[in-house]
C-alpha cells in the first residue's frame, strides 16, 4: 500500500513495493496509488529513496498507467535489494531532470554532425530523454540506425522532440511487449 501526499503542490508517494526480475534486469514496480500521484503516465523525474538510499531518477512508464524504477547495478549495490523482496520507497516529483545516458551510437552520430551540438544542448534534459527513448524503443538495428539519422536530421531542422510515439508506453525492448511492461520471469 502506498501513501500519497502533496507538499506545497508537489506530487509525492511512499510505501512498499516488490522488486521484480524481468530477464536479467531488476526493477521496482510502483503501486497504482503511487503512480496516480504523479502528474503524468509517461516518464516523471523524481527524487527517490529505496530503503535508506536517496537518489534522483526518472520513473519509467509501464504502458498500463503505472511506473517502475530501474534497479541499476549501482542502485542494487547501494540498497542491497534482491528479486522477490519488498523494499520501502519514497518518490517526489522533481523539476530537475537528470541527464540521460546517451548511447554510444547516438553520441557518435551527433559528434559526426557538429551543427547538432547547439540544438542538442539547447533542448531540455526531458527532451533529450525522449530522443534517447525513441531511438532505444526498437529491437531492429536497421530501425535504430534510421531513427538516429532522423534524430540528427530533425535537430538540424530545429525540431526539439521526436514525434509519433506513445510517451506512456514502456519502450524498453528488453522489458516490453506491445508497449506494456512484461510480467516477471
């Protein structure tokens, strides 16, 4: 069960959630009440706490109006969470989006077109997250390469965001089927 509260108009929630394993990856699926406390069904930047460990992250959408937190190796090491266990959590929406990890192939394509440097830096971190998500939302190498080319082209044309994809869907091809987070293995 999640506790939902607002502090000065800020969306926040806390409670307990189960650590799941999908394939080789760990994640924490937030209870429905916690996701509903957030202002969007898509990605949301948050100040978070798992157990006693505080960090900033971006909640990922599950494609079912909910959210999940990726448990990176660093986060697992800091918290000690394991698949199948419950952990306490706290989340509070943040206006400060952390920078996304830009994949090497996109980084190389942007570096090969120096004119993209200014537009890439001019867009918000949230918009950079959207570009990274859109590029990563495919298993096909050919489609990924095409999306990287389109990203470069659109940035050079002054476009600030990718278009035509559901921001509330789960776009991680290792974890999603038909835009929905798959069930744990």
